[in-house]
C-alpha cells in the first residue's frame, strides 16, 4: 500500500474507496476505448465475425465432447466394476 499516515480508520477507508472507484472508472474507460478501436479496425464485418465466433465455439464443443465421452465411458465402467466388487464384499 502507500506510506500515507491516516489519523483515523474512516479516512483510510475513504481513501481506499476512492482508489477502488478510480480503478473501476479507468477500467471502464479502457474497455470503451478498446471497443471503439476494435470496431474501427475490425478486419471483417460484424455478421461475419459473429459467424466465425459461433463456428469456432461449435468446433470447440465438438472437440470437448469427443474428448470427454471416452473418459465418461471409462468412468461408468469403473463405477460399475466398483459397485460389483462392493456388493460381492458385502454379500460374502
């Protein structure tokens, strides 16, 4: 933090609130400026960009599913095997 000396806790809290508000405002201004530049220098039209994002998202979902399905099948098999072994131990 800073090396400032505050004479009471209230003054210190007020200074921290002001710093937080300033950080939020500057972040919002930075995001707005970034959005403006992104719109000005976008290499493709908005509809094309949205289609590209949707296509990439769909491909990511397909890749994720193809990765997760074998793991889920293996997990189901392991759970069934564990259940069988537990039932055998309980019944014996």
